[in-house]
C-alpha cells in the first residue's frame, strides 16, 4: 500500500468534506453547486480510502505492463503527462471561452486528436457536451455559468 496515495485521498476527502460542510451554512441557491460537487466527492474519496487501506486498489485497472497492480516507483507516466496537458488545455479554454463554448471545444479536440476517434464521433461529443451543459445547467438548474474572458471582449 502506498502511503502517498492514502495521504492524497485523505487530503481530497478533507477538501470535499470541508466544502460540503461549509455549503450547508449557505443560502439554498448558493449551496446547491458546492453540494452537487462535494457530496459525490466525499463518497468517491471514502470509497478510494477503503480501497487504499484494504490493498484492493489494484482492482481498479491494469498498470503500464498490462498487469493489475500498482506501478513500481513514483515516476509519472507519459499517459499521466498527456492527461495533465489536456487538463491545462481545458482550464485555458474555460477561462478564455467559458464552460459552454470552451468545454465543448476541448471535448471535441480531445476526442478527435487525443483519442484519435473519427470526426463524426468528435463532432457528436462536442455538440453533446454543449447540449448537456446548456440544457442541464443553464435551462434546468438555471445556474449562470462563467462565460469566459475572451467572448465578451470579442463581441
């Protein structure tokens, strides 16, 4: 069992639990989004902590050799760097163009170029992301989402 993995899980659990507890003191509309993120985060962190403590984390998937189990060493793999790079692209796109447009563009780019899926799959993923974000968050939940810094400047 990796002590670094357990420490990371405990820190994330503390963040999600703290956010959730703080949100309980907010007015109803202000508490909705932190609770929407915090409660599933607490549940997933608790599950991960159980896996880490029981040594069953190896059931989560194969390591780089195709075998199930933890990798030797703490080096970050190429796949992890790849995912960190896409996370950075997503952050820049959301800050620049907002959740609706930036998120949809990054999903499209990731599916097409990151996962090398056909163009049709990428377009469907991008449009689907836009529709889900717009329908669920904007229309159904009536939450104002960040519109980005670039779009108001351009238009």
